[in-house]
C-alpha cells in the first residue's frame, strides 16, 4: 500500500464512523527509534458537515487510557465537540495503547523517551496533512510528556501555536504515588508493567519503567535538585492554558505561573464527572471552555479547506 505521507511510511489502517464523525486511523512508522518495531496509531476525527476552514489540534491521552478518553464510539467527548466546531482533531495513542501495537522494547518506555521519539513525528505528520502546525492538549502523563517535549525540543517548541495542560501535577508527586501500595512500588523492579485494569485506573497497562523514572525524578526534586521539566517551563512562550480536574487549584496556578508566555490562563471544574473506571473526566461545561479558548488562540492559523 502506498504511504499516506512523504515524510516516512504511513498506512491508512482503518476508516470508521463515530456517530456522524469520520474516524481515519493512520499507522505511523517514523523510523527515529533504535527499536524498529515502533508504530504509532493516530486517528483523525472530522465532521463532514463542517464547510469552513479547519485548524488542527492534537489530544494526548492520560496514562492507562487510549483515544476513547477523547471520543466515544457514539461521537461524544472533547474530540467530538472540537470536530463539530470545525477543528481538525488528531488522537495519537501511545505505544501499546489502543490501536498502537506493543513494540519490542515497550517495557523500557518512559516520559523522556516517548516525548523525544513519538511526539515530533506526530507533529510533522499532522502539519503535513493539515497545512499548518497543530495546537496541542495533554492530560495527566500526556500533559507531562507534552511539557517535556516543549522544554527539550526547541524546534517542536517553535512550531506549537498553543498548548493546553490538563492535570499536569506537581513537581514532587503524582497521583499514582499515593494510590499504589509500598509493595507495588517495590515490585516495579521485578515486573514489566503496571496493570491499569487491576486498579480500576483504565483499560491499558503502562511500562513499570515509566513509573520508576517518574518516582526517581520526584525524589531528586524533594532533595533539593531541579526538576528536569518544571524548571524549564519558562521557555514555553506560546499561549498556555492549565486545567485542573484532579489537580488542586494551587497546583494549577503554580504550573501556569511557571510558563514563560504572556498568555497564561487557568480553568477548573467544581465537581468532576466520573468515568466507568472511577476517574474524574472533563465535564461538559469545562470541555466547552477549552473549546472556546482554543478557538480564540488559534484564530490566526490558516489551513486549506478539507473536502
């Protein structure tokens, strides 16, 4: 099958419908990882009824989740809302999540590795297909991954017109640290994966190496050393929005205050909706606030009409 991209091999692996929305699933083979088995599934969501220009936005899911965090089979969720308001929505799924196959070295994955190897190719592919660089939104570990990529990849930083961070957390802790038992933390050295379904955290598993690295970084920060991401947030000068669902208001304001741009906004919801797994999700009002913010701060982007 002919590649859908001039950048690297890409196959259109599925075309589906989520209610009235188109779902085109692409499988990317960027070839930038030492592991040749890495493939990244990216789903494009569009509303065929929209006749105007479309601005691209990429949504990165949380830990233990996949693209269904953003879009239900019935077309509900933030991705559906954005698509119906004319956005060109892209949903990458991290390695071994959803339609992204589990690669050979999946158990060695951690935030820095995924941010360095996976997010830039997604950005390049979306820009190629849409005609302009996309805005980005990440939640939970997805927000931390996005922040890491922006802080450490200057080319990626220059191209992102706006960024939304949902529940990025504090520099010294993460919600799984309090939820996991001491035995489970110690057992991360002996097992390859952290089971999301076993704890009711979500349908996917995560590499134990990801949380070992996360806890190691937090310990260094508590001992007075700089955090590799939070210490560098000031270089992010594009418009930024920080949203609190699980995170406390003080955490959200601290993260936003460390961003370097002149446009730094915060949002929160008083009582979060709950998913089937028991986690807080973005409520309808908060979704619409995020949609309005993205509309305002991507107004200047121009993209060709998509038939």
